[in-house]
């Protein structure tokens, strides 16, 4: 690991995206959807049209029953893409009362089966990890849940999946809430504790910048925390207004904290893809992805100009004004 | 209006609901929906099975093209119900970039046409008001909107609808956000200013308890504000965690503030229906509505036992402990 | 007023500050204060050492009984400063249960007397307005307040002060909360409604950027709202984390929204001072003020490079990506 | 540990309080304080006048240099009280840039010395634990802190204190923020991870109900998490509006979640004191403490009537409506 003051030469970032970024969006009001349906191959094609994207996080099962894993893999390859992650749908209608924590053991079993199938596909596709986003595991109301039971089921379920194949990395993407008013895997710290309790070596975290902002974490701090425990498996990016997972274009609201986050990625020498997780309800998805990549590249170049020695000195003295001045001069130019 | 200290005898509340409470829910994750489709007549039937519900807020256009206004009205009547409000769909796919504030004049025109058609139906159905919930009017990003233009279009659009039929009351349901990250009609005060600027006499407010909590208003205070300006046209109820419009069962989280809200409804002598606006994603809608009505009736009975003279004295002295003691004794019993 | 697309040539901003920025800070934990005491003349001297500051908002009564108004005015003049506002202390120990809304009529009278005395001083000092920040008017608990009474007292009290001298402008600085958990003059819209109810012509608003962020307003939007009603009397600046009035250095957290705010100030052709309202608990106040001014000047210069015609086109189309790109290119440079 | 469904007979709670509850309050506005000064012996006397309080959390050093530890202990004993915790002042003027994480090694040393002295006093007083509330350890601005260094210093500092006396329990009271905009020991999970990293056996957590609400945790869930790791050393209670540490009377805002929290205390068979941590700025402190105790006793009695078997069944089925009905019937009476 590079030392704090010299995070080394810039590593040209490679980008990824969730395949859903290029799909059809719906919400509870525009139940007729924000646009026409998009099938899996179209979504891949759209993703491939974004310069810089080299990898996709692919949901399974995909809706088209006739498409084999080999077909999807071929489509990716044909477009110069690869799957960096496979994410099972465990938050759709069958799972609305929970996946790993569903009150019905049959659904819990179905969850585990689907996750195992996702592992197989991840192997077949050559993905870096199988991602779990158990968005329906949690609760909505006070007094609804027995929190110890919830804890036991969530941890036990992921452990079972992880133990079924120690050769595959399992990455949990935590989020504070939505669709549940309270998600079980809610914050970086809470998820690290849960992973600790699992007692397995192949479970880590997908760190979503927006989820961290939304959970009112300090993203750079939470990132180093996850990294320091050896649990950083993936990184996703977007922005929001800090009260909801708005999945906006990167750097659109929290520019300074996003810059600080990118610096932290340099410090930990992150070499994985920078994956976009956006829901451009009212924008063209391809243009929205391009915008985020353009922003990220520009921010990355800006960081090349940051005087790290001065920043280190300011931080060691906790001199907030000196640190800010460095950042403001980068973004606003010198004021003299 | 009764004086503050003696809000008069209890008025047995009559309940209403949005027809959507009994419909199919979808969100961006469970895009295959939280349950099977429900058609308009089924939804009416479900609503009618809830003891206490006498009126529905009915969305138009309903999906079934073969159903005439007369058909829907008959279905309501057959079930002992009436329409207290008609609410046009101005937040579906055609309107995702706005209804009254859509950048395209054609869509703005379509919005106004649909609202006018809703007024006709409201007359035909004998509804108390035509409700506007312009959920897509607003913006998502910094620098996206020209706020003055937004203001002009939103106010101008509603004014045009209102002026088209001074004999129908038009009620705006404000909400802080969702689906936009920022809605134009966001708070009670902001909406009252906008109504003032419209310069018409037939525009008021549907006060949604959850929206008020969500906007971090003090609901009782915001209610009296709207009432004091003569603009209270309708009341809807639910609960949430104050960061999102969760549309939970009434009194499930903010019991004390809900009780205070019901007291304020007595003070202003509200005689309209208490309409439920819930999204019971994971509960049976009929049971969820019954639960809220059971809670509301019990809260209403609890208020009968509140010593209003003592509360008045406590409030005049700003004696928070004395006021709390009255409330805690109601809910927890005497501690001696 | 300049048109939207051409806000005209840049107006070199002149800066002001609250005199408290240069005073001693205390909070409930460091009750022994964050630094040594600072007297009024020292605070003026400190302020004067900040290049760019030309005006101060001066609290009255100042602690030094021997200092006459003439003395303070002379001290300001000697340092090349003037008083742009006079702000009475109506939130200290005598007023902890309220100033205009205190349950005791004697304290309400004391409030009004002090405000009137502040008007006299404002005349003597040649201040632009007398500022009211009734931070103790509000409530802390559910059921504590009779909201109508609160409304009546707050509005009646300010009206009485305003009517006592139609020749002086009275500016209310709204804030969402603190020290009360709920302040009466909480948001721009709520305060505009209250001013409307007062029925006087000489009451307006001091718009504090941080208070607007804190109230979860969109500052640029709230600013134009206040301006459109002719009620913008003063502007203060700082930043915070949007959950509390942290009074941080300008542009330290919400850089993009601060930039948007400065653009709106150009659009409305604001010619008053840009006053700093910071509480640099752990920084040197003089350096903290210099930092904010440096940032503001640099942001102002950045705005000179903004292509307003392109922004207008983007906003008219609600094209969030195009608008963002303009801003990101200003701050991050071109990405090509 | 009792089983989930039968938390056993009610344990009559014994109450404690922070000595500061009975002291003088100040904030940044009422810098002349909310009331007259209160010395240590007066505060003890006030506390003793509250029926139910048996123990105090005592800050050191107390301001009166002539008062020995023996004097304070005697004063407690004379009033039928004991010290359950000793809390060093490590957040006053000397520590405003940090205690364990202060940039200056000399202040870090002073912090550790003071904490060690607090341990000695805790032994002498027979306290259950020495409490650390490092309210100034954290940061205010983006880019101000090197998070890894902060982590190292905070963890290393507490470890050093803990290792100095394995015979004394050291309890960290986490809080999300204030006076810093970001505190290092921010949440239950984050603090558990830090304790884990310390690698010592005598560091645990004081769980403050208000801090948990404020950190947007689910208090019952966070409580069981801390308990499950054997780290629950103390419990403090109050309420707030969930955006700030308002330190209000217990159960005044979040009645339902407070009830759920008390049930969880039964489940884990908590036998320690229920300590009040209130800042009754505008109320009489003795009356404010009495009010919270009255409320807590009444809530405790209410829980005796809760049908735990039915609650268990509802929770196992995640039946939110059934669970709520049980709670609403307790608080509102039967609705039939």
C-alpha cells in the first residue's frame, strides 16, 4: 500500500456499470414506466456504446428464458465487455417480505438456491464476485421485527451461500433503506460486524458511494474502514441528496466529497472498475453514463494537480482552512 | 369555530381512502409488482369491505376503457360509497418531465385538458373537489431548473384549470419530493403563497398528514395555518419515518404527533372525511385500512378524555412538562 | 432587473460580517468557551483586518456599558467600516422562553422595547435595517404550544415594532431551529406568509444561505421567491451539513449550490453586502473570514466564465446533463 | 438470558442521572446561561430530591478545587446516592481540537492523564465504570481529517487508558455529532468495530437512547447488537427530534420506539440503572427528571400487560399489523 503522502502515479480508471442503468425504469407513480421495455441484449448494446465502460454487473435470472448464460457472455464479449459481477434478483415479488430473512423457510431456501445459481453463472462468466443486495431484508414498522432473529437469519443465510463455494467472492451491497424502510445490511460498519460474525473468508462489501452518502457516512472514511479490514470487493458510484438513494449522475450534488472519495481510492490503490449505479429516470441512460464518466475523468485529472504534501501537512494539523484552500484552488482557480 | 378550550362534542369521523390503497403496488425493484393486478371495480369492492369507509378518491383515467363514468359511479353507489375527490393521472409516463411545468407546451396542454376532464367527472360523480398532485413538477439536479419559470408555469397552469370552472374546488396535495427529488408544491406555506399568487378563489389544499411530517412541518401547526387562510379542502392520513413518503398505517410511528393532529382537527371543527393514503406494499390492503381506522377511532376516543382546560393552561404557560403529563396519562395511565 | 439570460456585467461584491464572527464562542460542552473573551472594540478591529469587509451587523446592547452609540460608530468609522444592520439580543437569558411569544407579557414588552431601541441605534448608526432573529420564539415539544397563539404573538409583536417606525426597515432572519427545537420563523415561505399577515410595508427578510440549506430549501429558489415579493433586505452566507446551522466557511460543503446561489444573486442584481455569518469555533476567525471571502471572489470570477445562453437553453429544456456539464467544465476543466 | 417469549418478571428499575442534568446550561446564544450557576454540592442535592434516583454520573474535575473526592463521595452518601460513573471533561476549552485525536501530542497526553485520574476516582467512588465521551474527536469539514490517522489515534488512546487498569471498565458513549459536525465514535456498530480493534477486554459502550435515535439507528436493534457482543456497560435515556441531540424528556416524541427499547431492556435482562441524560434548558431540572421517571415507570407498567406470546407470533410472521395492534391496544385501549 502506498504511503499516505504519495499515493503514486495515477491509475487510469476503467469503468463499469450495472446493466439496469440501461434498462426500463418504473416507480410507484409512473407504473407504466419511464420508457419502453429494454431487453437484456439491448441493454448490453447500450452499455457498450458508452466509451470507457468495460464491465457490467449483470442481474440474473434475466427475463428472456431462451437466452443461455453462454449467449449473454457471448453478447458481452462481442461488445468488448465482461461481467464483473452477477447479482441475483432477490427483491422481486417472491421476496417482498424478505429473502434471507423471509418468515417462510421455503422462500429463504429459494433465496439461497438463487444465490448459488448466481455463483455458478459468475464462474461461467468469469465475474469478480457474486453480489448480494438483499433490499427486502429488514422491516418497515416498530415492533414488526425480532431483531435478533433478523440478525441470525441474515447472517446465517449469507454464510450458507458463502460456504457453498469458498472459491467465489460474495459481495454485500449495503444500503440504509428502500424498498424497506429499514434494511438489515444498512451501513459499512454494521455490515462489517455481520461479516465478522459469519466467520467466513469470502464475504466482502460492494461500496456504493451514494449508499454511503445516503447513510450519512463520510464516504472516504467508510471506504478506508472497509479496505482496512480487507473487505473491499467492489466500488459503485452515483450521487443523491442524502435522504434517499436517488442514483443521480456522479458529482452532481456532492462534488467535494466525491473528490475526496476519489482521492481515497488512490490512497488504497484501488484497481477495480469504477462502476456506475444510476437510475436516469428522465435522462437518456447512455448520455447519463457518459456524463458521469466525463465527470469522473475530469475529477481524476484534477486530483493529479493536488499538492499531497501540503494536504498531508494541513490534515496533520487539522487545519481545515488550509485543506479547503487547496481544494478550492483546484476547483475555482487561485483567487489572487 | 369553537373556542380553543372547548372544541365541542366529538364528531364521529367518517373515513375515506384513495382508490390506489386497494390497487396493485409496484416500485423500481419489485418491477413485477407486490401483488397481482387489481381492476377498478375490484378496488372499489375491496374498499367497500372496510367498515367505516364511505368515500373514495378516484384516479382518472382509469385503465378500463369500457368503463364509463356512470359505471364507476354506479359501482360506488352499489357499494355504499361515493367519490369525494377525482384525481387525474398527471405523473405517469407522458408526464415524467413535468405536467404543468413540462418543457414541452404540448404536454402542458395535455395536463390542463386532463385536469379539465377530471373536473367534469368530479361534477358527474358529485365529488367535493378535484385533486391535483403534480408529482413530476419540480427538478432533480442543481442548475437544472429556472426557478422563476417553474414558478410561473406551475402557478399559471393551476390557475388556468381553476379559472375554467369556478364552480369546482381544486385541491393541491403538496409533497416535499418523490418521484422528483424536489417537487414544486413542496410545503403548506409554499403552496399557500402559490395559491395567493394565482389570484383565484377555488384553489385550496389537501392536507396529507404524512406529507407534512415528511416535509418536517409540525402537522398541527401547518393544519391551522392552512385552515386560517380558508384553504383546507381535504385531509389524508398515514405515517412515515420523516425522510420519505412511506405511506404507513396511521399512528404507527408518530403516535403523539398524530394525536395532536386529531386534536387540531377538532379545534377547527373539520367535518370532511378522514381519508387514508397508505401503500401497504407487504400487507393486505383491506386489513391495513381496517387497522388505521381502528387506530383512529381509538385515538379519537382517547381525546374525549383529554382535559382541555388543563391543556390550555399548560400551553398558555408554555409548560411542556404539564402538557406532556396530560398526554402520557392518557396513553400510559396514571403513574401513581 | 436584467433579463434571465444576461444578468449583466459582474458587480464587484462588497463584504460584511456579523460582529459575533469575531467574538468569543461558547457551547453547552465547552462552557469555558472556545477562546478568551473579546470585547466590542476588539471585535471591530479584528473585522477591519479582513480585506474586503466594509460593514458589520452589530448586536445591541453590547456588554460594555461605558460605550456609547457614538463610540461604537466612531470605532467603526475609524476602521473604515459601517454598520449595515443592528440586531438586538432577544435570545439571551431573559428571553429563553420566548421574546415576542414569551408567555409573560412583561417579557414581550421588554422585547418590543429593545427592538425599538435597536431601531434608534440603527438610525444613529446609519444602518440599512434593524434585524430580528427571534431564536427563542417557538417550542420544543409536541403539545407544548398553542400554534395559533404563537402565530398571533409573533406576528403581532413584529408588527408593533414595525409600526413604531415606518421609516426603518425591519428584517427577519428565519431559521428552522436552534436554540428551540422548532423556531416560529422557520422558512422563507412561512416568513413571507407571516409578513403578509402583518400588513406593514417595512418588514422583510435577511436571507441566510446556511439557514436555507438547513431548512432543506433550494437556496436559489427561495431567494428568488423572497425577491419576487420585494422582501429581500439582506443576505448572509456560510455553509453547513444540512441538518444543523453549523455556520461553516462558505462553499466548504455545498459548492455547487453556493455557485447557483451566487448566480441567482446576479440575476436579481443584488447590490447589498454579502455578509458572513460564521462560527469558526476551532479556527482563527480572521482567517476563517478571509477564507470565505477568497472563496466567494473566486466563485464570482468563475461565474464570469459561465455561458449563460447555453445554461438558459439547457434549463428551458430541463436538460440536467447539459446544465451540469457547463458547471463541471467550469470547475473541473474540459474533460476532452 | 431469558428466552425471547418470556422475558421474566418485571425488574423494578432504579434510576440514575448525569450530574449535569441539575447544573447550569449555556449555549452559543444564551451565552449568559439559561439560569444561575449551580455548584457540585447543589447539583447533588437537587438530584437527591428526585424520587427514584439512586446514582449519578459525575464529571471530573469538578470546578471547586477545595472539594476532595472524599467530600463528593460523602455528599453523595449523605443524600442516599452513589456514583455509578465518572466522566472526565475532555471536551472543554483545552480539547476543542480533539482529546485522543488532538493534533498536538501534549493534549493527547493530557487527555490520557485525565482519563487515568478519572479511573482512580471511579475506584475511590466505587463507580461501575469510567465513561469516555470524546465529543471533540472528529472533524468539521471535508478534507480536514486523515481518517486513518483519526482512527489510529482514537483507538490507540482509548486502548492506552484501558490497558492502564484492566480492573476498571471503560465505557464509550458514542454520538453522531455535536459539538463536532462529525464525531469519531458515531454509531453503535462503528464503536463496536473500534473496540474490537483495540483488543482489550475492559472497553464497552454506554448506550444513550437519544444518541441512537439521533444516529438514525433502531434503538432496540442497536441495543441487542451491543449486548450480543457483551459490551453493554451503561444505559442512558432521553428523547429528541432525530436530527440533533436535543436531550428532551423521555418518551416525549418517540413514545413507541421508547416502549420497544424498554422491552428490549427486559429481554436482555438489564439490571443496571436507567440513567437520565436531559438538558432541560427551559424547564426546572428537578421537575424534568421527575417527569421522565414518572413516564418510564408508567411505560414499564404498560409493558407488564403486553401479551408476549402474541407479539412473538406476530414477529415471527413479520405481521406488522398484528404487532401494532397489540401496542395500540396497550396505549389507546381496545377499539371495539
